[in-house]
């Protein structure tokens, strides 16, 4: 077992302290959540050669400067330019401006991306749960290391999508489409969220959810996603980043051919909360029905794409990020004793993830250990 750097343990301790306050005391002022956000920006944004994808993203940074501005803007309009831009237009533009105009070192890019990602993360979390510290703590391992400190493009793109949920709630289509345009300019995977403005209003009941999930489980071995051809491949796979992404993964042939692992266990937990607390959530939690659609789609997509570790992690994973919020929000609709049980279970899962992350190669491959993690400003 390897030990996480104390900087991360400080963040976990801070979240745990305020998590207890918000669950069993009064609502915690948002400024304390922003203090956490600023600290996480420093940890992720100013890391020095940390994360399996660090070298790949550094190569993309230099690659972006070889493209002309006109071709980047044509890419945004889905038009062909004089040269092919093999990168999403907005991410390429951010890279090129930082390098071409400011001659900024690479860590300035990771810092800028971290600022945007954490901003949208804070706003989304504050909008959609009464327990923002608990949700952030629950998602911290491994999401912070895979997202803000790893796959920074998909992480930023999906949190822009998550943030734009507020415009679905407000039924502001033009604003939603604007932010979807921005999100897809960061990562192509965000295109799969475009229909959500309409799909969230599709009525679901327990029987419908059960049929959809069971059908997806039975469809899993048949790899039905192959009927979409190259479309899904184009929005989920980046050859320059696959090696870095695999630094987080510990897939075995048994796991990919029907075995049972941590992802399946987590989805069982989400499914349990989805069905057991559905009625109370519909009655008491605002806009739960919208979250429920994201959750069901996430579960179904995971099993449909299960035989492909990239698809199941990137395409389904983008939806599954929404799913876990119902575990946290369930505490709002239950009795005091049940809330204590759920909270105990959540904290137990946090420590379980801590031990698992420390036990696998992830922590060393990502250079997050006490002896490997480096930061440009922190000692």
C-alpha cells in the first residue's frame, strides 16, 4: 500500500469536518466550499508532472500551436479548413492562445483548466445537493485524480454539461445550447448530452426503469454499440491519451468478460438507492425526476458498453458522474435514524475507496504518493 500525499489527506479531512456539519447541523456557508475549491485548484492546476496523462496533454499543448487560428475557428463551425485540427476547437484555442500569445509554460494551462473545472463543479454541486461537502468527499477518490488531475478535457467538458442542468430546470433552451456548444468544444463526449434537455422530462416509474436496466444487462455481451460504427469511437477515443488513461485502469480479461468488480458494485449501490428511495425523492427532492433520467441512462450505458473499457469509462462514465448524487440526496428525504445509517455507509465507502486507491497501481502511476507528488508552488 502507498500513502497519498498529505496535501490530499488535508483536503479529505477538511471535507469530512464540514460534511458532518452540513448533515447533522446547519447549512454551511458557501464561502467554505469555495475555500475548498481554491485549494483543489492549486493541487490539480499547479501539479508538476503528476498524472498518467501529463505527458500526453503536454504534447497536445505543443501540437495546438502548430494550427492556424482560422482553421480552429472553422473547426468550431464544423467546416473544413486548409489543415485538419485533430482536437476540439475550444481546447485547441485555449492552448494556442496561452502558448502563442503569452508563451506560458504548460502548468499555466493546467491551472487555467483547473480554475474553470472547479468553478463549474462548485456551482453544479451547490445547485443540486444540500450536502456539497459530503458529495465532493464521496466523489473525491478516484474522481479528482482521474478528472481534475488526469483527463482534464473530459472532466471540464462534463462539468460544463453538469452546470448547464440549471438551464434545463429553467427551460432556457438557447442558454443550454450555448453551454453545450462550449462543452463540446472542450471534449466530443459532451455531444451525447444534447438530447437531455428533452429526455429529462420523459416520465419514468420503477417498472420502466427495471425493464431498461435488465435489458441493458442482457444486451451487454452482444456489443450492440457496434452498430454506430465510428461515431462513438470518434467522440470517445484519443490515441494520444489512451496510454495515459490506461495508467488508471486495472482491467483484467476476467473483468472484461463478465467478471464482477468495483464498478459493478458501485452501480449496484446506485441502483439500490434509485429503487428504494424513489418515491420519497419524487415527493420531497426538487428536480429529482431530472436526476433520475441521468442515473438510469448512466446505468444502462455502462452495461451496454461494458465490454469496451474506453466506452464504459468515457461515454457511460460521463453520465455516471450524475448518478452518485442521488446517494447523497437520499439523506434529505429520510428519517433521522435512516440518515445516520446512510451517512455511515457513505463514509465507509469513502475509506474503502481510499484503501483501494492506495493498494492499486493507480496512486503510483499517477504520482500522487507522498514521495512522488510535486507542485509548482507548494513545498
